[in-house]
C-alpha cells in the first residue's frame, strides 16, 4: 500500500523536460500534467501532481545548452484510490511535511530520431539518483507539446515500509508538457 506513495516523486521528474523549439519555454500549466501509475495488490492506481514548475531551455537544433529543471510539490499528489492517500502522504511515503519537493535536473539532453533523452538527477525524500527521462516533442507554430516519462523503483528513494512488500514497487511517471517560446 505505502509503496504507492513512492510514485509521486517520479512525477516530478517527468514534468520538467517536455517542450522545446526555441531556447527558453514558458509552460502552459493549465494544459500540462505530471502523473503516476503503479500496481498495488493487483489494482492499478493512478495519481497526479498538479503543483509543479519547470524551467526549460531547449533548442531542438542545438542541444548543447539544453536544460530542464522541474520541481514537483510532493504534498499536491492526489491518488484515484483515496484509501491509499495516507500511505503516499505518510512518513514512510513521500512525507511532504519533511520533504516538500521532488526535483529533476538534467545534465544532458540528447535526441535519437524522434525521441529525446534528458539524463540527470532525480531527488525524492532526500535521496538523489541518476534518472533518464525520455520524451517526444512536437513543435507547431511556436507551441511545443512533449510527452514522456520513466519508471522508477520506489525503494531506491527510501519510499515504503517493510509491510508494503511488492506493492507499488515500480512507479511509472508520465508527463505531458505544453509550452510556448519565451519572448
């Protein structure tokens, strides 16, 4: 049960690297989302983190200075299984009272075909791990739409308790980012 809470931090990472055509982008937060999905005792649980920020600098023609920094507010996570919410918010879960933010910062961004990979660090609950965020990017008329994500093991970030067992062991983080070129 409590393992599900670990999913929330992943969402943070996924949100950051979505758009890019010019160098700097302004995120349309009303059209963007950071979410998670996991399996708890044979039931798929989904959630979203509506409070996040992303600083995106990405020129698809020159990725040498590309950078994504995203911050997700851990306490904003809402699960579609209300009976699991206290697990996610508790001390064994994301513990937002002690660790209010989850953060992803890219070191490099590369592209192979139509897929981008932002390699950087993800910090959840005071633990920092290397993380790769893959995403696609479509830019039309100065508006970028990025969809991507990654999968993480909650235990790598100290999320979960012994009694969680295999519940929510893997968290799939999905991000959908829409942004416009900064002036």
